């Protein structure tokens, strides 16, 4: 069954590549509209609820038109993953290039990433990751995008954002900030939401400062 699914998926990718090669500008715009709607709906209503027919309706397309661009669920998901990843990377690069004059680099980086985690591309990717936990096909499509983004986080863009150095300690400071922010963004706080989030964001900033050995931060919890 899995082999048959992989064969069908491979054929779909070959057909999709051939179709893209001869698509008109109008057709490419339609495809982009479908992918924008797919990303939005995955973020808003979830991966499983954002079916191909639901996405087609949101994009203002007939079922036949949708099938022309994405004949299978697998073809749509593969294209959606690439689209979401491209949008995430663009937002990430833009955040790395926008540092207000006189701002604390580390705190700006953490605030920027916290904001990014609540944008449609990042919410859609988080939803895809959740779906991939129990769907091997989705996880297989996500794996290259996850690896690419992880390298970008540890590479030039995140180095620029956090203004840190090289080595395990600085890598740990980036990982600490990143994964604590991602976990906090997905957490369901049941009381004192704003207060608890603000305190945790403060601790993330102070811990990152301490690992980077910047400024006069010596304690995680200020007196």
C-alpha cells in the first residue's frame, strides 16, 4: 500500500513539474492564490479541516480547476509546505534586517521571533508539524524544510539577529531562546496569561544575555 502510494505520489510530482513548465502567468497567479488560501486555512482551521475542496472554495475555484493545479492531496500538501517555508524564510530574513537604532540586539531578536511565531506562515507550519507527528507522509515532506530553517536559525540570519558568536555556548543561547519561545507560543495558559507570558519572556531574555555574557545581567530573576 505504501509502495503504491509512493509511486502515485512520484507520478504526481512529475506531472506537476511538467504542468508548471507550460503554465501561463494567469495560471501561476491562480496557483499562488490556492497556496495562499491553503496556508491561511491550515493556520486558521487546521490541517485536517483544510481539505482540497475547502481550499478550492476559498480560492474561488471549481473542483475541476483545483484538480488541474493539484490533482491529489499529496501534491497540494507538498506545494503548500514549500510555500509556507518560503514565506517563513522571507519573514525571518526581514526581521534580521530591521534593528531600530539604539535597540538592544538580543531583546529585539527575541521580541521579533515572538511576533513571527504568531504570523500565518509560522502558525501554518506549526500546524503541519503537529499533523506530521502521526502522518509519516506529511513528516517526510516537512523534514527538508525543518532542516533548512534550523540551519538558518543557527547560521547567518539568526547570528545577525542575536548578534552572538560561534561555539556551543552561543548555539545554546540561540536554541534556548528559539525553543522556549516556540514552546511558549504553543502553550495553553489557563490563568494570568499576560502576566505569566511577560515574566517568561523576561526570563528568556535574561538567560540569553547571560549565555552571551552581555551587559550586567547576572541573575535570572531580578530582585
